[in-house]
């Protein structure tokens, strides 16, 4: 038999209250990060007591599920499918990238199946894009998830770079220029000291970075290692005659103290 709480949740007033709670939580996550979201803080934003929220949202896990689904509702799926599965998948990827940049915390969720209305709407649209390719359901899901998981990983890298830039004060073109200079055979170009590091320059040769060509000290530290090989600090190549058990021709690294 349906309980009184379940009946209350089915009313338009209850659904409206749940939507208002979820919206307040999304705004809080956008402003302060998803770790700042709690029933207490959401209730304070709505000028309610925390206990007033629980009849509409059971706990924080339920709240984050609602937050994830409401953000998926921002996806623009107009005109999908269009008849071109490649164009449709590319558009879905761009839409996913857009909402992940709008809500950087979104990548923390979506790792388990969601049955929210917007998640189901998105899944149906995605499957419609790859329908007619002669794939079974598992093949369609694999194709769709490959494109979307690549997109999530790419956006995660973008957001990580932006956070590193904010934290260090170093603009991204600076390390990119250094990499291009090294790839052209010029060794590592000096990098500007990041803000807040007391004016210290780049790490000294041998501290986990490639030693510039022609550096005698670098040759002494690793006489026979291939040019450009990067070894972490404290790691030295074993001699070919080592009895460490490595197959002939293979190189292994030993850390100080015999740890590998």
C-alpha cells in the first residue's frame, strides 16, 4: 500500500518543492563547489530549516542525483536525430562539453545508471542517433558511450588545466612553448617562475626533467640512457649485467635502497 509520504511526493506542490531544492543546490555547487553542498546550506539559502527539506529529498545522495539530472535537462537535443549519425554524435559531444564547463562539478557524477527523466531523454536521443547502423543494443550503447566518455575525459583535462593555471598563475602558452622548443631539438627552454614561488626558476637538471643536450653533468648521471629519456628523481638505470632478473635487453630502474 502506498504510504502517506509517497502520496505527498506525488503532489504538484511536492514536486515543485523538490525542484526548488534541487535548483538551489545546483546554484550552490556552481558558486562554492559540490563539496559545499549540504542539506543545511541548501536549507539556509531557501530560508528553511534542514528538517523541512527531508520530506521532499531523502538525503544528500538523492539530492546529488536530482542535481545531475536537472543539469542534463540543459542539453539542447533539438533536431536529433538528423539522419547523420556522425554529426549527431559530434553535436551530443559538444553539448556535453558545454554543460560540463557550465557546471565543472558535473564530472563527479554520472558514473552509474541514472533513471531520471532527463537522463532517459538523453539516452533515448543518443540511441536514436546510432539506430539503423546494424548494431544490436549493446553495440549501440558501446558506440554512444565511447564518444561520450572520451568527451568527459577531454573536458576533465581542460578543467584541470584551467585549475592549474588559476593556482600557479602561469599561463598555458608558456609550458606549451617550452615543449615545442624541446621537440624541435633545442632542449628545455627556461620557463617563467610561477606566481607565489618566490621567483624560483625551473627545476635543476636531473630533478625529473630532461637534461638539455650537451650537459656533461647529465651524461655523468645517465651515461648510456637514450637521449630524451625522462627518469624521476632518485631513479637510476641498472647496468645490463645486473642480476635483477630482467630479461636480456630490457632495462629496469632501481630506487635508492634497493626498492623498485
